[in-house]
C-alpha cells in the first residue's frame, strides 16, 4: 500500500472492510471497538461507495482476504485483483504478536486460495505476489506486476518516507510499527524457527500457501 501511495496517479484506501469484518465475527483484535466505531460497517455499502469514488486514474484498495465475508462478490468482476501472500513461517510469528493464538482464518491464506480459484473460474488471471519474491527483486517484480495490471511502472514505488500516512486506518498504531519505520523494501531474511504453539496452524497453512506461491510473479535477479 505504501508503495502504491507514492504514485502520483494513485489514491489508496486502507482496509475499508475491517469494521464490517469485526462486526460480523467473534474475533478479538486490538482496538476492535474503536475500529467498529470509526468505520461504516455495512460492507455492501462500503463496496458500492468504493466503486463510485474513483477520483484518480488508479484507486488502490488494500483488503485482507478474510474481510470479504457476507458480501456479494460480484464486484470482483469490476476490479483488477492482486493477491499478496507471505510464507506462513514468516507471517505467523509476526501475526501472533497481536493475535497470540492465530487460526487459519486469521491468516487469510485459505480465503486467498478460494478467491484465486473463484477469479480463475470467472476468466480472470489475477496477479499473485509472494512477499519473498518481491523483497528479492522489488523493481523487477513491481515492473511485472504493473505490466500485468495494465499500468506503467513508476520508480517512485520503491521508496517512501518513514512514519504514518493520513490514509492509515485507526488500527495503524497497533499493526504498522514496522512499516512506519521503513523507507522502502527491506531485504528478505528467512525465518528458520517457528514456535511450537504455531506448528499446528502452520501445517494447515502449508497447502494453501504452496498453491498460491506457484502462481506468483518471480524475481528476475
């Protein structure tokens, strides 16, 4: 999201369905009540408003896949869809800092797998980004992504200023610590150890991640 926010032709929207998701599930997230109070929690209206508010040549809406519940998914035929996946060996220890006992639903991987299958059945070929490949070659992977979705690559996407953005959701203080410290894409560092209490959900994640990463854009370097 921060990468696309650097494009002069792009407006960004940060997780507009987060309130919708929290209001319809029993998940316990940091500042959940604050998020629900701050947002429109009618997911279908959120989507309708989002599709109508395109005030720039490119509108980049960042969603978590598992936020797409109890919605008419027909809107996905009106959008260009990109799936960003992360190796669960890297993602789960990070996620557990905020959700101590994450479930498969919390990772979004199964939902991403379902969405990829659905979009393919609709005749789409959604771009899949694997965080490891992206970090290995940011310009190469972003160039391929831009070509895939039909926009020009912009080198400004490779760097951004440190700190928060006006577009951040109210949850940013709880979730965006690392991105607020960053000024670009960090090098990838493989995680070799996953805590024992995350092993069961790691095993659940593996087949969905393996399928998704096989469809991912590859680094060129």
